[in-house]
């Protein structure tokens, strides 16, 4: 076993609910084995209120909750992703 946390990027179109939930759940439930990130091809600019409540109830840090464009992870200083997972069919657009 390694001490390294693996980075997982969840992609969706709006990055407001499903990918945010996946980011939070994988980070919380893996207990340090995985670090979740999320982004969207056309981010809505805000987290869906129900998704926000769910992850905050699980003690996910509020400062991690924001809708992000996937371009944030395309530059050289971005975290290296070990896994990239799409959570909707339209994420490729």
C-alpha cells in the first residue's frame, strides 16, 4: 500500500451537483486514499443548494464547494490526476 493519495477528477457539464457530490463523497469516504476534484465543460457558476446541503452535512469543507471549469485542470501547475471520470453523457461537449 502507498501513502500517496490518488487524485480523482469528476467531470460533468454544469459542475453544480453530480460531480460536486462525487468529489465530496470520494474524498470523505476514502479516508485519505483518494482526493476528489470536480469540474464542468460549461459550469453553472454555483453549487446546487441540495448538493451543497448534502455535502456540508457530511462535513465537507464549504471552501471546497464551487462550480469550476475543467480548464482549471489543464495548466501545468494543476494537480496531476490519476483518474478522470465523467458523470454525464454531455461532459465531452
